[in-house]
């Protein structure tokens, strides 16, 4: 029986926009009102019943591991996917971590440097009820890169709004753009059968598999998403997330 009870927090990135903090620390350990963003995301998942988490690490990996160990996973079972030999991007990182998920059928993926109050329980319920292969939290906002969805909210392509570059699937009619929010739910039909190896993006996976898989949008316009990727945004997050 399908269920969503596991998650992956993507914490391996260099966080170059968050300098000078990331000159000496990983972005996942940036602090908002006394809590690291990693702790906040683990606790966010707990609010929605997820206590099994995989965290990938690369930049100052030892600090992330020590932080998790010192706080006993903040009450969750946390496994580490080590990418210190080289960053694998979102898709490659997920592929490397697959053995750590055991028999999980559906997993939540979220970026360590994004905070949100999205109703994840509702998103998970709709993902399972409609038997989606992947569900992507998206919103109607400006972005330099957008996913394109058809009238049934199924993925139909991708567009770079700055250059006009497009990548379309086999059903490109009546497409509308939506900006991806960095949170998605993925079924084993995708993460166990990704058509690439090594270093690659989940964007490429979704586009490559969209013709055969139900990769769907979840409208998240009412939710708050805060990217803490710069020092200015990190300071702003402290005024939004108590």
C-alpha cells in the first residue's frame, strides 16, 4: 500500500549566495530565531507525520552530521547520504540515497534552504488519492525558470523565461507556466527508474519521464515559501517564521 512516510532534505549545496556564512558553515546550519533551517525542516516534516529523513551532505559535511547527532535527529530517524566525493545535483543525489529509503513507496523532497508553511498533509493526501507519480508544489509567480502544465495540471514542459528556451513533452497544448517551489513528492515508479546516472537534475528526470508518468502540479499559492539563500533573505525569514 502506498504511503508517504519518508523524506529527503537536500543539504549538500555550497550555498555560495549565503556568503560569508557559508565560508565556514553549510547553508543547512543557518539559524532563524534560534533554530537551524535543518532543524526547522525536520520539525516541519514531523508536523505532517514524517519521522524518517535522509539528509545529503557535501559542504562542511561533518558539521551537519555533528549537528544531527548532537540533537539525536531532533526526534526523527535521520540517515546521511554522503556526497563529499562530489556534488550530484538533485536527481543524482536522490539516486545515490535510494538504498537509505528501505521499502518507502513515496517520499517528500525539499530543499534545506527553503522554509514553508505549506499544508503538506493535504498535498500528500491528493498525491496518493490520485495515484500521481510525482506531485510538484508550484505557484503563479514570476521566475526565470518555470514548469509548463496542461489544462489537467500535468507536466508538459519547461521554459527559461529569460532566454525563451523551451523543452516540451509530447502533449504541449494549452500550457501555462508555474514556478516550482522546491518541494515535491515522488513515487518509486520514478525514483527507482530514473533514466540518468551520475550528476543530474530532477528537472531533467521529470521532463524525460513526463510522457509516461503522471507528474502533476499542486497549487501552493496560499502557502509561504521563504528562500534563505542570501544573508538578506535569512534576516527576512526571522520576521516571518517564529
